C-alpha cells in the first residue's frame, strides 16, 4: 500500500529540508519513494508544499485530494489551505505558529483567530504542537522543522525503523547537529 | 548504487555518464538546476551563457567541433533559441547535441504554459520525453546516441513535475568518449541558400528513418493490462494514469514522441476497446492519433489548461469513485509572494509610486513583484527584454496620440544582459525619451542566485571580468549627464533620480545598485543591522506598511518589526514622518 504525506508551510521554514530527511529515512527502510515539490517563488514568502509518497512501487509523485495519510503543517492557516488533501481518518499535525502574509500585514485580509478550535472540532487525529516554542527554548527557532519531523515520524509509527539521527546529521552541518537532534527527539515526545 | 534524485539532477548525471563534454544554459525555472549540477562534474566544461540563443549556439558550435554537448532552458527560453535550433537541424552535428526544454504546465513560475512538443515537429528534430528521474538519466544517454546515429540535434522535453520531483535512480559509470575529429565541410555547415536547399531533403530523409525507428524503439512500449481501456500517454501523465488505473487499463507509453509511432499506435488502438489519450496541455498526441483516422478521447475530457494530476485523471477515467475529505469554515488568507525584507528593488518602486500618471513597463525577475499591492507600480510584463522595448512602443504610441505620458522601463541586471542591451540601443537609436531603470542587485535572484556577466564569477565560481553596466550604457550613447547610479536604500537620492528621469526628454538611465538581501555575504554583513519601532512615537499612521515589507506588521493594535526578518535597510525609517522608527545594531 502506498502512503502519502504532505508537508505544508511558508518559504523559509525548512519544509524542504525536513522532506528530504524524511524521504531518505524511508528509502533506508527499503521503500520506493517519490517526492514532489515546487520551487521558484517559494523563497519569497509564498506558501510551499512538498508531497511524499512511499510504498512498494510508486508511480505518480502527486497526491489526489482526500488521499493524504498525514499532513504536517508548519503554520496554522497552511493546515487549512491543504486540508482537502486529508484522507478521512488521516492525521493532521499543526505547528502552533502564525506567519502573517502581506495581505494580512497591510490589512487587506484578517488572519483567522479560530483555526485551532475549528480544526479540533473537525479532525479526529489532530496534534497541535508548539514546535516554534520548543525550538526557541532549545536555542534556535529554525529547528522547528526538526520538532515537526520528529512528530511526523512518531505519528507514522516509523521511529525505530531508521537511524534518524544519522540521516539528520548527514543533511546538516556539524554545528547544528546537537540542537536539531534534540529538537527531533522533542518532536517524538510531543505526539 | 541507488540514489534519490530530482529529474534535473538525473539529467546532469545522465549527461555525465554519456560522456558529455560541453554544456551551456541560461537559468530558468524549472530547468536551472541542470547546469548547476553539471558544474559539479569537473569532466564537463559548463557555462552560464548570457541568454538561451547564445547557449544553444555555444553548444551547437561545440557539437559541430566534435564534442558531446548539452544545452538546457525553460520552455520560453526555446523561443529565444529557436533561430539556431531550426538551422542546426539542417547542418546536423558531429558530436551529439541534446537540447533540454523544461516546460511548465500549470505556470508554477512562468509567464505562459506553451507546449514545446510542437518545436520538435516544427524544427524537424526527434524528441524524447522521460517520466521520472531514472528515465531522465537513461534517456539522456539514449539521446546522445540517437543524435550521433542520425546526425541531428535531439529535443529533450521535460516538465516541472519531472524536473522537480524526486525518485530513485541507479547510477552508472562515465562512458569514455573522445572529442571527435572536426573536418571542414562548408556544404554541411555553411547554410547559405545554395547549400541549405540541399540539406533540407537530407533532413527529410532522416525524419523518414526516424519514423520507422519510433515504431521499434524500446522507448515506445505497450504495457498490457485490462483491454477495456487503452491509454496513450507520455511523460508525467503516464505516471498519473498508471497510478490511477494500475492493471485496470493497458498503456502505450511514449518516450520517443517525435516522430510519433504510427504503426504502434494503430496496433494498440485495434486491440483495446476504448482509447484515451492522456497528455498535459495541448492535444499533441491526440491530433496525431486522429490524423490516423482513429477514434480517441482526449481534450474533450481532459483540460488543456493547467497541469494534470492523479485526481483529474481519476475524475475522467473512474468518475464513480468518490473523494471524501475534510473541510473547515475558515477564511484562509492568500499568501502571494512578496519582495523580501531588505530587498533593494523596493526603494525604486516606492519612488516610482509618486508618478501615478506615468506608465511603467516591467520585466521578469524578482522585481516583477512591483506589480502587486501595495506597490502596484508596473503596467506590463511580457518577456525578458520587453521592459525596455515595450516601453519604447508605449512612448511612440503616446506620441502618435498626442499624449506626453512619461514611460519608465524597468529591468534587472541579468535580464539586461540577456536581452536588454539590444533594446537599450534601440531606444537610443530611435531617439526615445524612455526612462530606463536597471535594477542591479548583483545576481540573478529570481531563479536562485546564479552568477551573471556583472557579478565577476562564472558558473564554476572562477573569477571573470566584471562587465560594467554603466560603461555599456555610456558606450551605447546615453549622455553621461543622463546616467545616474543610485543606492536604492537611500530614498532621497533614489527619489531625486526618478524625479530627474521623469523630466528628461532624452533617453535616461538610472542604475540602482545594491546587492540582493539574500546573498550569503550580504546576510552575514547585515546580520546585526535592524530597525525597531519606538512605540511612544508611533502614531499608527501605517505609512510604513505601504512599503509592503514582510517584516513590518500591524498586530493586535501595535506596529511591529520582525527582527529576524529585518536587515536594517532603513526604508521604513526614511518614510516615517514621526521619527518613530530607529536603527539599532544588535
Ligand atoms: C527567456 C527566458 N529565460 C529565462 C527566464 C527565467 N527568468 C525569469 S527572470 C530571470 C532572471 C532575473 O534576474 P534579474 O533580471 O537579475 O532580476 P532579479 O531576479 O535578480 O531581480 C530568469 C532567468 C524567462 N522568464 N524567460
């Protein structure tokens, strides 16, 4: 059975790095893996998403709506933006973190205040994780992506199948190893 | 060894394994990473060219000289390179020549979604279409061989989802290929009419043979499943169709898509009950199938506009399957891309905003974002170079209509080198009073910071002469008093220059010089520079918000500056009338 994941966030949050690490970990477990992402304007504060599919044999790198087993949202409204991909009974992990878009900053639109309440009312398998706060307490807010990665790995039930620490270290310069591995572990604990 | 690679990485790897010796490109999403990866193989000479036409001429020259050469570009780049392409089909090559066109169905980062498969048909050269990263690698090797076997350039057509999706690839060894001997042969390589007319029939003969090959090529294969539904497809569309239908359909998967395999298509059509063509954008395969007198369902059911995905394919082929998901009642704010905090382009657009009566013809690059609110300055965006040339047209048309509306043309540094210089000459030559603003942020930012002739470095990172934009402008004949170099972080200086340009009655050029805020060196240098709001002085007039800086926010009734995003450019400080924004050094 092919399983499908979406990582959604805002340019600059480290979604692509988290996706790369996740994909490599899955490959190490012997899965066929396909991954799709859109570059381009991503760096300029736009909404970004990566789709990962893994199983015995994967054809399309893209996920149909209602087919994602897991959505890992790095930002609250991004969770809602991609919610239509979530499979009934699928898991949603949301970073309790807000990034205002320019339309909100300049007052053209309002940032919704009740996102988490509405999600709680609708999604059975919901985990809200203060990843930004956890990472900040660890000394580097940028490690929030590793907190979320840890949470996703736990939710997928694949914590022990890969030596995640090694994969993370292979993707990061040495001086960032410590904080990122601690962030990853806290993410596992948070689910 | 198996590795997960993007299609672009696999194309570079395939070229390396095929013994490719020379590669040239101009960046453009989704093709950019092909050359960036080629540069990591020291056996290949790789270069950024100034534009796609030049790149293809470099690669074409290298191929005629005897090297295996590759040229890569985004789809619209092939419009620029079309001129050499059509004639290289006549001359043929010597060493293999592969031209990669990366199309962008869905316009993820392009100004149109043209379907470049027609270029193969039009230029009369064979075309290959891989559907995943392994095929990118394998087909590139096949492409070089095909090119040499038939003495013809090969078009290698990929799309965003092939370029930027990752899948597992088995790596091989580099083939030991030598640069072939070059022999002078003017009847083959000098396309004066008298020689060219003999090369056209040669090309037609090659095409005839290629048509036969297409029917037998292993790249065009039938995968039998349930024969109630037969699907002819190519590229990423094959993967979507196979994902949705599995063994519940049969497939004719086309990898060599020009010339299309007529016999194979007939055979397949005869042996299935209902025939579908699943392809992105235009009915390229469908029209061919229909021209064979065969019935099929294509664009009646599948969209021409936008990219395909498994969901769209499923809706057509398995309409009874219901898709269930969740929905919450939340108004999701849009997240349009914006100029970064500290972007040097912002100052110019802010200064231009003063002239509501002026027309601003824009161009392509990060500064395209000057179109969107709150800056909302730019009037047009067409193609690279048109920022200047369309401005000349506007000005001449206004003159014809007895209007003296001021026209500004805005263009980036990489775009200026790409195709702005000729436009600038046109402006000077034709006595235009266009005011041109060259946004020199010392890099090709939009596509991810590639070097260009103004940065002093090549693709390999080697030092090269810095080509001075100001000297070019002067050499072209813009009067020295009509050339101003400004720092766009200095709003007073910038506004003065724009005011002067507005009044000018001769070609006028402002060069706004300040490196991109995202360049690593710049980020390091400015890491400690920040601006902050003095809440006691802030009157919440929100003038600073008009800059559209993503670091400035009005949150819960207070103005704030996000210090992780701010780089201390001080534009907000300069527009604040109450002295409520202060510079800090942390
Ligand atoms: C013919 C063509 N080639 C390539 C592209 C892709 N592309 C768009 S803008 C751009 C370069 C922009 O660089 P520059 O003009 O320096 O502006 P910046 O992004 O740095 O502000 C490129 C390569 C294109 N749109 N059209």
